[in-house]
C-alpha cells in the first residue's frame, strides 16, 4: 500500500509530465520576439509603464477580431489600461482587466506584423524574480482554446533576447486586403477554383490570408457580392510568391455594384442608377455613347444612387452605363456594364404626334441629328413614327426625305 508521501510524489511527477506535454502541443505556436519593456524595473515601484511587443510569424494564421489576446501579469498589481493603443492592428480594440490579466479583442493582426501595445501601467512586484509575463492568443475569452503564446521576463531595457524555434516549410504565404461594400462576401479563385472567401467588415475592409502556396506566379480572380446579391466586376491579380516569404497585397478597391430602375425609358424620363460600394467614397458614373459623366458619393453604409435627369438630350438608342469608386488615392476598376434603351418620347408604337413627312421625327420643328438617330433606331421596321412616306417600311427612301429637309 502506497504511503501519502508516495502518492504526492506520483501526483507531482504526473503534473510535471503534463506540463511538458502541454508545452510540446504548442511548441510550433510561439509568438516571436515577445518583450515587456518597463519604464523602470525598481521593485514595488508604482505606475510603471509597460510596452509589450511581439511578432506574429509570417506562416501563421492571422489573429482575428474574434480572438482574445491575453497579457498575463500574475505578480503585478494596480493594473490600468488608460489610452491603450495597439500599433499595426486593424479594428477597434476592446480592453478588459481581470485578476492580473489584460484582455484585448476586436482587432485583427496579419502574419508578419510586428505588434506594439502601449498604455498599460502597473505596480512592480516586490522582487525582480517575480517579473515573469506571458501572452496568449485564444479563440475564447477564458483562454481554453489557445492558438499562440509566449513567455518573457519584464525588464527595463529593450536589450532582451527571446529564443524560439520553428520549422519553416518551403512554401509561401500571401495576404490580399482591400475595400468593398460593408458585409460584402468576397471570393478568391485560382484557375477557376475557389481558394478562399471572406466577409468584409462594417467599414468594407476585407483581408484574406492564403498560406501553403507554391513558389512562383499565381493568378487570382477576386470579386464581391453585396448584401442584396449584386456583384462587383472581377479583379485579375497576378502575384509572384517566393518561397519562405510572405507577400502583402493591400488597398485593393473592388468596383461598385450597379443596377437600373428601368431598362427602357422615353426621352425626358429619369433613369435611377444605384448600388453599393466603399462607404463615404466618390462614385463616378458613365453613360455612352457619346460619353457622359456624373458624380455622386456613397453614404456611411456604402449605398449610392444617382438620377440621370437629362435624357431629353439623349438620342434614341441603346446606352451603356457603368461606374467606378475612388477611395483616397486609390481607384477601382469599372463596374459591370448595364444597358438601357432610350425611346422616342412619342412612344414606341402608334401614330406620330406631328407631321413627320419632312423628317422632323421628334416634332421640335427642325430636322437634325436627333431625328436621324430616331430613324436609325426604327430602321427596317414598319413603325409609323419614322415611316415618312407611309409605305410601311423605314428604309432608304425615308432617309432620302430626311436628307432633303435636313436643317429645315
């Protein structure tokens, strides 16, 4: 029968083995260059500033806004986080303190980023032997599902050495980031195969991390679908990815999505063109031919719309309409192109509202290019709106009549 001392010894051994086992589980998940730099290392000193630094290795998955970064200061007291700043991160940080821990969430960090956290103050422990600090990145607030971690000893000098080791595979990684409309669903494909998707945040920002890429040239096609199922135009992106390196492609601006309130109007009717794009950005709208340009802006939710009110100046026929967006110094490609038709304001059937026998098809008392465009629109038909000699076909005879009265 084992004595109490033997049982305690066995428990201690099992605990030690389990600790070794846990360390081995996360041996390939170490954050690099982890440091906690103190404004002073005097024991028991109050309101000591902490600058926490670490690097997320290039071959790791990104830290997402739903992850939790926990800085554990187990022996430091009176911890405050006034005006905390996380440099080189995206999003709005949410901060909480709990039993010697500073817990951050709401931010995303891309692989290869050197992160600096400022704004933590605390009272130093009574002895420098208790200056141990660790950081974990977990998928849950309680730190049960740990993705990455690191340990260090806080010190006054930045001359700290953190040793970590990892095996770097002979592949490359890539982050593609940019802007589109809020909550748009962005697709990434290569050679016709979807290799990733991501949802843009409320600001329209998106970032996709792709790892395990072979070295060489990759051709990606990227497009988005807004929250009412309209698509952007596709962006074809060719990227060189050397092995052992991480490549960043940023500030990619996807085109606006676009739709029309009507595909056919009469001259003088309004055309409403609308869609979604990067919030609070400049939208340029184009119709052709001939080329006309209009301007508007998207609102805070990315919605945009423009009403074309000068269609009385459009000759009868078919027109293309498309758009682009500009955000700061960056610009998208053209959007998808839509077609709308402008018909004569006298209607597409029935009898003319005036005497057209002299070629004045739009009844403005002069025969000119507008009338010619109407003639071309109805060419080859039996439409009475352009049949000047009433022979039930719009043809060369009608054209000759128009030319005879041209300018009159």
